[in-house]
C-alpha cells in the first residue's frame, strides 16, 4: 500500500493549456537562441491545440486550408525541428505527434495510448526511464533515446 501512495505522489496530471505551452516553447527557444519560424510556430500551435495525437498529413491538410500551397517536406522539416528540440514527441506506433508537457527539459517518458479513441497520456514518472536506463547499462547498452508506448483502452472508453 505504501508503494502505491508513493507512486501517486510522483505522478502528476497535465492540463491542456495550448497557449501556455506555446508561450513556454517561445521562451525556451529565445533562451536557446533558436529561430521559431512562422511555419514552425504554426505547426507547433496546431499540435498544441489538438486534443489527441495528430498525424503529419492531418497537419498538412490544416495548413493547406489556410495557405493552399503547403507541401509535405516543409511540414516534415518543421516537425523534425520541433522533435530535435524536444518540444514535441513522436508516437511511432501510431505515427503521430503530441506536444511535450515539459519542453524545457530533456526527458524520457512513457505514453499510454488508447486503441479506441486514439488519445495519448504522457506518464511523468522518472522511475520508469531510470529503470530502463539501469537495465540498458547492466547489459552494456548505451540508450540514446526512449519512448515507451503502451497500448490499451483509456478510462473514458472503458466506461462506455
């Protein structure tokens, strides 16, 4: 029982604040001397506003609604920049992108992905990343990146 209580204390929930997230990324970009071009900013805002992971071609469709001439390479370049700076995460198993809850920090996080509604929840518990790192080191493996994706059914969908 004590472990469960400790576990609950380590986790925290995130509230969807797209504008606050974008402001934080702008601040971090300024601190790092990064250029947040209008296209990068627009892609970032679209991802931040999404209520679930968004695919690159959905982003492209949204950009074409506004600009008409957006091309896949430009969207992918913006996504690559945002990923490189760790402002967003890519969920490989569903080939979609989500905003990072902690864009100022380099961190590894697991995601719980609902196979019914396609929502994704970032689990901010440093013990998970530490455990994976420890196992990798014990095997002599140098981990360069990790994104753990756990598929299942979310609480809302289970209640339906």
